């Protein structure tokens, strides 16, 4: 299967007048509700995915479906940002989900910062926290849904890709230095393991408990195909997960058996409502915290561009 890189790159050169902007050094992927990062870009040129060969159209509310080119940081550091991404749960193939990352590599990108919204699997990581991902747990990758599954599509790619070093210590260090520079409270940023699930249904309590017991701290339905493709392309990667909700993992289950027995004994038990997660909640927290995420990414890019 051949991908239309040449056509995509031609379209980009024809629509982005400034030649320095054709060669971005850093790429950003903006998740749900986080596309306002574009307002940090100077001399911005926005190209809708519909004009770019090989790009699909994001079907998820809250995603903008465009590629933005512009400058950030010191000495006009050229940056490209995907405003909206593609997920396997929308019906896209792994090759479509990762196309933007592979185009970034061919434009000259070295570092990628991927943002997403995620659910917290532990009370120690409250809503609003930004998790700098240190490792991932990807059940789909272990069962044949990895973007590297199948024939090798380039002689440049490794057949057996190592992922033990997927999350760049260099970039993660910049995240914590940026948080310090911005005087964020200590609890604003933490580190953790991201579990990738294919979704799109949110986790059941048993699934949430399973992921937590397996060592994950947050869970989401995106990002990991892009991380794997970025590592295959030899890019340095950092992932920032904004915690938008708690995954509900009750300590005990409501027992209908106990309720019926109590009712029959004339002593009905009061039941507490168990909450549920919604995409609206995820977007609302994204909206509330997007300035925090925007200023953090902006400062990280200042640090990268000053290296
Ligand atoms: N589960 C999976 N994906 C998510 C969640 C969640 O709770 N929140 C945001 N993305």
C-alpha cells in the first residue's frame, strides 16, 4: 500500500507561502477541546484536512480537522499542529490514524508533543491534572491492532520496534521545567502510565479496576497509534494527558440480592447513585483547562527552541 506523501507535501508547499514554515522542527497533536493551542502560533496558516491528500476527516465533536503551520518560541521556531486527530473507533485504519505523524516526519519534524483528554484511574490524580506520560499499556497493541502490525511499508522501519524508551526524557524534563517557570502549583503536573483502550464506550467498573490493577494511572482512546508511528519514524515523543474525569471504580458493587432480602425483611436499603462519564464532561474540563495546557506547551516550545 503506498501513501500519497508526495501529493500532500506538494499541497502544503503550495498553500504555505513562507518556505521556512514548510520545514517545521516540532509537531503538536491537539486532542479533544485542546485545539486553541493554535492561538499561540505566529504567522499562522491553517489548511483544512479536506484539502490534504491522505488525511481523513475527524468525526468527533470538539475537533477542528485542520493542519496549522506557524512560529512559536525563540527565533521563530517553525511548528506544525494537527488540530483534531483520527481514532480507530471512528472506523479509520491504523495507516489513516498515523498519517499526520508520518507527514510531520517528511516535513522535517524532530520532536512531537501529543495532547489528549484522559480519565483518571486513581483518586491520587484529580480532574484537571496534566499527566506527563512515562509509559503506556496498550491492550490493542498486544492483540494485533498496532500500526506496525502487517507487512513493513518502508525499509527504514524496524520489524521489531523497541518501545521501552518511547517517551523522551529530554522532552519530559522540559515539561516540568516549564511548569516551574510558569509557577504552576506542584500538583498541576504529575507522571504516569497511560492505558490505551479502543473505546468508544467508556470503561465498565471492572475494566477500570483491571487497568488500575495492571499499573495504569490514566486511560484514553487515542494517542498510542501516533506514539508507535512516531517512534517508528525515529521522532522524539512527549505525551501530555489532561485528566477530564474520574473513571468510576466503586469499591463494592451494589447487591440486588441484598436489597431484595432487606426489602422482604421490611428494612429497605438506601442506594447511592453511581455517576457516569460523558463526552460533554470531557469537553467542559478541556475548555476550562485549555489555557493551562496552551501556556505549558508554549513554554515547553520556548525551552526546546532555546536548546
Ligand atoms: N476513558 C477513556 N477515554 C477517555 C476517558 C475515559 O474515562 N476520558 C477521556 N477520554
